[in-house]
C-alpha cells in the first residue's frame, strides 16, 4: 500500500524557504552579541582593543575570570541580586496570585470587582513619577535597603491580568464542588487552583525573575551606598580602571592580557548565566501560560 503524501503548493514552499531564512537570520542576530561578549571575555587586551574579536576568542586567556574571582565587590553585588530575585519573586507572585484569584471571581462573589479592575488598569497608564516615588521610598524608611528594590514593583498589573485570565479559564465546577463541601477561598486557592496553575505561575515567575535580575536603574536611585548595589547596577557603574597589580601576574606580557573591556565582558557573561540556567526549566510552561485563558468561548 502506498501512503498518501500531502502535496505542498509552490507558494507554500516559497513561504517555508523565506520563513526559514528570516528566522535563521533573527537567530544569528540574537546569538551574535552573546558570542561576542563570551569571546571578548576570553581574549587578550590587545586583541580586544584592535577589534579583532568577533565570535571566537583571540589570544585565549583566563586572566579576566581570575580577576573576577579575586574581586569581592562583584560577588557581593551578585549575592544582593540573588537575594533580590528571591524576595522580589516571592512577594510579587504572592500578591499577584491573591489579586488575580479575587479578580477572577464573579460579581456575585466579589461585588467590588469592577471597581478594583479599573483601579488596577489606571496604574498601567498613570503613575506618580520618579520624584514622588523616591519621596515615598525615603519617607517610609526603606531607602538604601533591599526593600526599596522589591516593594515598589511587587504589584504588576500585567501579571495580575495574565493570571486572572488563566483562572477564569478554569472550569467553574472545580471551585463549585469545593464550596459545596464547605471549603473556604484560601483552601480552594491552595488545594485546587495552585496545583493546576503551573503554566501561569511559571510564566509570571519568569517575567518577575528576569525583571528583577536585569533591573539596574532603581539601584542607582534608591541605593546611596555603592556596596549595596545589585549586580546590574554594579556593572553599569564600573568606571574605574582595572588594577592589574592584584592579579599577581609574573610577566608584563601576562598583565597586558587584561583590560577593563575584557573584565566587563566576563562579568556580563557571568551575570546572564543564572537566567540561561533557569529559562529551560520554565520554557515548556511559557507558551501555555501565555495562551491559556486568552480565548473565551
């Protein structure tokens, strides 16, 4: 027996070829900066200064990474960013989860739902501005503390809407049967909603983690002590030259292999490693979490 083959029209073939070329180009364009940073971090000072480095290291050396391993300021900033991500993600997910669950209820269960919905939507369009926000941070006593980095961004309206749409897409019979059995809202949320909400939680969690890890501007505004800078603010404010005497290199040629540019490249690459490790574990939930609840029957 001969299997029936699906015939592809000429126009479809052209689309596939053009689409493949376009996506390949986008992939290479996205991958090039990462490879360039990695190559710079492993290259010598002279090669980086001459512009010889593209995607492969020139005059391969590990001296930039040796300098980082001996620099306590980098690891202090790295640790602050890790603490920020853990605290910020936990607080933001908790707040968004509670708000989204409340907003996903019917008008009969939550009479003020429409009022709160408009309040949340207004915050997406209008805000107090940088100076009033700074004054609030200063007056409540969290200036120059880790809380100044996590509390102002704890409530993300976009994430609440995304999670709310996911909750509203769940079968009502799940919560109705629990209510008939006498369960309260906290029990329903913990034992019924959360176990089936992994795609939504993973999506919102990924947004929150990446947002906190990559943020640098709030560190400049709310931190007066440079020793409390998160990693991205630390990298943004590296303006002093590298002190190669701390490297204990034995020859002048070895000392010339390191520069501010190569060290910064090495620090940037180390900074993106955590996100590169986390993303593959959450990626399989990402598309599902973005699309579930977006279409209503």
